[in-house]
């Protein structure tokens, strides 16, 4: 009863207590809301980081399937029939100067009927006194040829290691899709260039085995 009388006698103190409690509740709600926002932002950042790592292989896969950006498509086998047109296919080779390799196609160009399968070799030579590892990327030009240039087999995106003075001949097997003859964008196209570029692959850090030896 004393407490009740005190509250009645001092309504201002009671109001102050209620205000403090309400303020404390508001602060707690604000902290919980801020925590949810922070977790949401963190989750979004982690998702975007993961997508950035996945973007390169996904983009490469997309290009290989669609021929986007002048990337030749990957085919499992040659078409069942030949087309009517015969076009010129040119071959280009580029290499990172730091690799110390020479790199060139066996021929500069061929004439190829649509639907016909061709095999052309590229030759690479390590002209340095050390072993080195490279990997080739590729594209075709002009870009509209991408969906119609089909590779059955090639040496691209595979690490190649050559010892001092070692050489290697690497084949690429491909065909031009006869369906290009129905494409309006290909009506005036008479030639296409297949271009490879060998880039340096940095050596992996050796792993020390037991006893301090390097395998």
C-alpha cells in the first residue's frame, strides 16, 4: 500500500519510469532490427562474392554452348550431311612472350565445305633452356561465326608442359555447321579465322615431403 500511495503522491516519477521502460524497449527493437539488416547485408555480400568466383567458368560454359562472343561451339560428332557452301578458314597463332615458345599452324588457311570435318595441326616449340607450362585460349572472327564453328576436339584450356627445346604437334578437329547457310547474318560471310593464344601458367608451389625433400 505504501508503494501505491507513493505512486499516487508522485505521478511524475511513475511517468518517468514508464518513459524509461518504453525507451528501453524501443532501443532493444532498434538493435534487433539493425542486427537483421547487418546479417542481410553480410549474406548478400557473401552471395555476390561467391557468384563472382562462379562467373568466369559459367560465362565460359555459356560461350561454348551458344557461340557467344566468337567462341566456337563444342560438338560431340560431325553432322550427318554436307552443305552447299565452301568457305575459307584461316588459322592464327599468338603466344605470351614471357613463355619463350614459338607457336604456329601447319597451314595458314584451307577451303572447307559446310558439314565437312577437317583436322589441322598447330606446332609449339619451347625455345628456352627451362621447362615451362602454357595453356591456350581461342576464339573465331568475325564474331557471328561463333555459333556455326564447331570443334570436336582441340588442345585449348588444357595445360601443356614442355621441357627445354621440346616440341609438340597439337590437332584441332572441327566443322562448319551447314545450318549457317540459312542464317541471314552469314549470307555475305566468305571466311572465318580461328585464333589461338598460348598464355603462361604459373608453376605450382611444390609441397615439401617428410624429411624436407621436395617431390
